[in-house]
C-alpha cells in the first residue's frame, strides 16, 4: 500500500524534511562518537535511546507507558550492557 503523497500539505512536507535532517545528524554524530570514543560505551549509550524516548514521551506528550514499551526498554538495556562488556573485552 503506497502512501498518498498528493494530499500532503506544505507543513507536513517541512516536518518530513526536518525529521530527515535530524536523522542524518543523529547518524553522523553516532559515527563521530564511534571514531573518537570507546565503542562499547558509545553503543551502550546509543542503545538507551528507547528508554529516553519512552520517558520523554510520558513526560512531555503525556503518553501512557505500557508493557510493550517496558519490554522495549528492557530489551534495549540488556543488549546495551551486553555490547558494553563485549566491547571492553574485544578492545583489550
């Protein structure tokens, strides 16, 4: 199913472009952090993004925290800590 792009308003196009630029900035910053810092710590911090997204969504947008969100948090934390310890072992 293709999205109907003909019905988008100028405001929505601007929002889509802004989100694209923000995503590019995020990835460039991530690669810069990987090149300058400890990869284990960098990947651990990058994997905490879902936790901050859920927390800020609850605080700023008054979204409800559900079990599905909590599973995403737990999953992110486990893989982040795992990457941190594996990254430290492989860099020694």
